[in-house]
C-alpha cells in the first residue's frame, strides 16, 4: 500500500468530466459551422437545419445547445470578435506596433481572413434588427480605440480612426481579390487620420 506521500497526485478524470469536454467540443463545432454557413450563404442562410448539415450533426443537437437563432448568432459573433483579439495580441507579441497590427488585421480581410470578415460584417449589420447582437458590435471599435489611445487622448481623433477603419474594412471586402489593399496603404491612412508622421506606428 502506497503512503500518502507516494500516492499518484494526477487528478482523476471522471465520466462527468468527459461529458463536459465533449459538450464543449460539440458547441465549438456548431459555432464554427454557423460561421461557415454565414460565409457561404449569409445570415439569412442560418437555421438549425443548415448549421446541423454543415456540422454533420442532427438539428435537434444544434437546438439543444442553441435554442434560438439569436443564440447561434450571438455565439458566432462572439467567436469572430475573440479571434480578432487573439490575432491582435499575437501580432503584438511578435513585435508589431498597435497600429501596424490593426492595419494587418484589416488587410487580412482581403485575403485569408475574408470569409470571417464577411461573416462578421453581415452579423454586425443584422444587429440593427436583432438587439441581442448589439452589445457585441463594440469589440472591434474598442480594439481600434485602444490602439489609437497610445498616440492621442483626443476622443474625436479616436472616433475618427474607428470610423475610417470601418470604412477601409468595407473597401477591402469590396476590392478585387487579385489586387488587395496592402497593410502599408492602410497604415498610411491610419497615420494621416491621427496626424502622425509616416514612420510612426
């Protein structure tokens, strides 16, 4: 018999732990499927049935985790917003200055991040009709505002930068995928808006 000092200290994984983990994984899978549906068919294409088909599960399982479409859309928009936060943090960790990171994220919407950006843009527009989504639409402006606040305390200048990034995002999504807008071009607009020298980022 082992003494308490030599007993295995590894936490025991219970069947309940396994069920919780599977539930979390299923929920993440359903949210990812919702984003793919929005990327391909817009918010109007979202239903329990279309998301279930995309996630390869039964519609009843989607309804179990997200009883209403608003629940699905809130989860999807939250996920998209959190991805921007993670991308921003990752760019800063790799040495990018805050405004450079913002410009990089916006430019990415014209390339590998296009689907996610289109999905988020559709959900933000839908928030005008779905109050449940409105509180989530402030995450990107808050992120841009934090980057701007490093260079200015003028609230009008910060609001101007938030507005111009929103406009540039739309321009990037509407631009020719074969002739994307570069991060440097976007950064120049951000600098000009804040009255910064071109070399400052």
